[in-house]
C-alpha cells in the first residue's frame, strides 16, 4: 500500500502500481464471479471485470429490461447469463448488487447458495450494517467483503473506458478463508478502481447515505431549486435563471474544481465573484450545518434504512416513485434545462 498525506492526515491507499492487474488476475484465476443484479452497478462492474480477463457470469431475473441489457452487452443466456439463484450456485464470488430492498427479498435464497469458502461481496454496507432490519446475516464459513466505487455505475464503466478509473473504498467484514483482503483488492482493481482506500462497512454506509442525501444529490437539488425560484420570483427569465443556477456550474466551474480544487477556483475567479463567495460561503455553511447533523443522526440510528425499506418494498413503490419523478421532470426548472442542453453546440450538431 502507498501512504498519502490527505490534508495533514496520513492514510494508506492501494493503486494498480502496488497491486497490479496481473496480480488481480492471478488471485481471481480460479474464481467464478457472479454479478447478481444488472441494474445500477452491475453492468459497469461486470463489463470491466470481463474486459480485464476475469471469469464473470450475470444473475438477473428473466423477462426484465436488465436481462435484455445483459444480452445486448454480450452475456449469453445459459452460458454467462442465468437466473439469479442459478448464477449464485455456480459462483465462488457472489457480487450482491441488487437494490437494497431486492437484497432483503432475495436473501434467504441467496444464503442457501453459499458454499464454504465462497466470498459474499457488496458495494454498499447497507445490508450488513443494518442487518437487524434487513435480516442479512451471512454464515460464518464465507468471506464477507466490500468494494464500493465512489460514483454511479455508468461512471464506473465510462471512466474505465477512458483509462482514468474511479476511486473505491474497500472493507472486510468477515475473513473466513484468510484470503479475504487479497480477494477484495483484486476485485477492486478488476472492476476498474483508480485507487482503493480502506474503510469499514459501517463507515462506508454512514458516509454514503449522508452523501447521497446531502451534497451529492438531495442538498444539491434543493439548493438549485431555491436559487432558481428566487431568480424567477424577481423577474429573471427561465433561461437566465437556469444558466446562472445549473449550466455554468456543470459546464464550467465544477469541472475546474474537479481538476484543481475549490481553493484554486477562489484564486482564479473575478475579484467580484471572489469577494462574494468568501463572504457568503460561511453563511451557507452555518445555515445547512444543523440539517447535516440531523441527517447524519437519521443515518446512524437506522431511520433512513427504515424509510428506504418501507418505501421501496411497498407494492405500489414503482407507481409512487414515477409520480415523484414526474413532478421533477415536468417542473419549469428542468424543462428549461432540457431546452438549454439542446442548445449546446455538441447537441445542435446531432
């Protein structure tokens, strides 16, 4: 492992320089990896492992759009594509990538498919950490491991294809074979991680649930909506409000932040923007800090888990979700966004 100074704290990370792809192939040479669930994370991880020379099969419910997608991606029914339980029985590593609610529903059947020495792999600590609610309590004679890409499944694949990789965390919950660590790192490298940093199942799920409800999606969407509404209320056109709220952020500024950091962004904007940002950032920080405290508390107490499982397991889940998403899709802000995106030069040429 390499040691890196992260803002004054020394941490250890694993890159393909220390743990090469060839070493990962050697570790996984006798393994059959079953990717259960070809929805969000499944495609990217499965395709990257296949391209990296790992023996991969996919488990997915027949007759679904995800089954059809797996076929389109080159997985062959009866050879590399199977029903979920059948794939699990054939594997030595079960990558449990169904939705959290789906994992709960399928767990009794998947548990019966685990043989001594198998590895049960997660990309999220949800099922294990909140096992009092999920019922996912693995047998003692298997490895229980985690590699969690810090991005969407789409990005896992696109970053792999452009050669950049994606950062991932890894953790060991149970090491029965004595090989859990090298199995985990090998799988992390094989799925296309740019680098891997150690964590625990608990810390992964606590940070992940907080992040996606906070800055990554929930907070971001809420803040955008608030600023857009204020601009519209004060007479700004939809196109102007959207450009100043979303387009400039996503098409210019956030890319510079990604490349160079927010400190660089502060030092390289106009003096007017610089002064305003320095003055207002503390006010926004102090305004939202109590909300983040409430959010984190809701995560660690399991309330967010309860809400997730309750909503996502309801028989009318899909209808309710579609209704909620339709409200966002049909809002003026995101209809304006569709028009703005269509005007980008690269889209006008299509």
